[in-house]
């Protein structure tokens, strides 16, 4: 295999250096506020298998740019709500770091949960448990 020009770990590190990161305690303190929207980037199967943050909006990572862009036919109105603070998360913080950096490049203000849903769980943040199978 030809060596990559940049590793995924380096991409995440560079993204984290230029975006707003929240630790789990900070994010938990914001949970439930009407001006804060938690956006879950994980696959729907992750949410079903592991659980999710109550009230979080599910946006699959592959649709993010299209759902946020008001010129896209896939645009979701939630991303146009005035006065909202958007906090994105994934399982461990890698996907959300890259996503928030991309959104920042697009001109969309957002933060991310540094340790992802796994950090939220360890900090005993509120969660909807996994679906029963």
C-alpha cells in the first residue's frame, strides 16, 4: 500500500486544535437547556445497541454536510434554528472532531464532545438505554 499523505489520527489532532471541544462534565451541564442541541453522528445501529443522549438529534455522519446546507435538497430545518448551540458527538470524539472542523469551514458554528458518547457514559450523563432485542 502506498503511504498516506496524512493519517486519520493527524487529521483528528489538527481538527481538535482549531475547534471548540467540551468535556463530558461541561456537556452534561448543558443538557436539557432549550438553546442547546446535541447532534449524534453515530450510525443508527450504534444508537440502538448502546443507547443515546435524551433529546439528541440523529444525523448520520454521511449526510451531515447536506443536512446543514440550506441550498441542499436534503437540508434539515433544525440546523437553521436561531439562537441554538449545536454540540456534535460520536462514539469516541474522532468523527465529531472532523465533522465540526468541516462545519466550521462551511461557516456553521458548532462544538463537539471531546470524549464522545463513551465519555458521556463514563461521566454518568443521562441516557436512553439500548433498545431491547
